[in-house]
């Protein structure tokens, strides 16, 4: 597919950002913080458990946490957890991780792993920072084994200068439509499902877009 066609229908500038300096500048300082509240973090762990991608499930064993930091939010971590992010010290502090990859997906959208290397892939509260998300998700599909689960979660907070402009211009429900469409356009997953995972009430909402890697493609 012509790269320009991949994003057909998205308004011009949708994937531009206010701060277009290299991401290593913004993500250079170590941030050992949580980006969502405890209730939303619990919802992430519950989602992973429900999808059978945490360590208490009999399988899968090897999981990729894309755009990771010092916490990955598994209630029980998988046997092998590959964490990919921008900050080496944050990844080093991630006690659930068994493999750490410092890699800028906006510079190179390819995930530095072999084909069909992981059983599941997750991305928590970070998808809005990708300037070429279809290329990244297509490569996530390459490293994910057929039948493997993809779980992308998001809330209503972000680093506004680093989130793409289209994310800032749309609301929580539209974000679900956007992320589902990005996954759909890879052609590598079944129909994405969007759900609000936190109960009504105060606190950070936690939404999930989930899909399963198709057997071919
Ligand atoms: C809001 S934090 C979320 C961290 C973690 N997923 C969590 O749930 O706490 C955003 C993360 O995205 C990662 N990130 C941002 N831009 C990136 C890029 N261009 N390539 C790879 N990772 C990136 C950063 O390293 C940072 O850890």
C-alpha cells in the first residue's frame, strides 16, 4: 500500500505534534511515576488477567509491553516480559521485565524482535504519542504469533506537547474509534473491540482496545 494511503481519511496534521523535537529529549529525564490512578491501574491488570496474558495463565509466556516504563501493571507478570521504551533507567527499574529495549518508535517504527516472537502485546496509556501508529502496529502484528492478543489501553491524561494533535482534538469515545481504525488498517488483526474498563465514578477512566492476531498476513 502507498504509505500516503495508509492514513487516508485522517485530517492533515492529525499525527503531528506541538513538540516535534527528538523524543529522547523529552523522555531523557527519569520519571518513576504512575500516569493513571490506582483504580485505572487495577483495571489494566484485570484486563490482562481476563485476556489470559498474565503470569497466572497457563499460556502465553512471552509478552511485549510496548512504550513501557518502570511498571507494566500485571497483577502476576508473565514468565518473559519484553519492555520497549525510551528511557533505559525507567526500564531497568521495571522488576517484571526480563528483556529491555530502548527504542524510538517515531524514528523507526519497527519493533526490534523476530517474527512471531511474542504471545501477546500490550501498550498502556501511550498510543497517542505515535506519529506513525499504523506502521508500528503493523510491525507489532509481525512480532506477535497468530492467535496472540493485542491490548491497547488509554485514559484521559497525556503529555499534551507530545501527543499527536488529532488525539488532543478528539474525546474519549472518539479515541476508541481512532485506535480501532489504526488496528484495523494493519489488516493483521480481527475486528477490534473497544470497552470502558473502569466502573462509573470518580477517577481516571481506563479504556481498552483489544484484538487478536489473525492466522495469516
Ligand atoms: C505516559 S508514559 C506510559 C508508560 C507506561 N506504559 C505506563 O503505563 O506507565 C509514555 C511512555 O511512552 C514511551 N514512549 C514515548 N514515545 C516513544 C517513542 N517514540 N518510542 C518508544 N516509546 C515511547 C515513553 O518511554 C514512556 O514510557
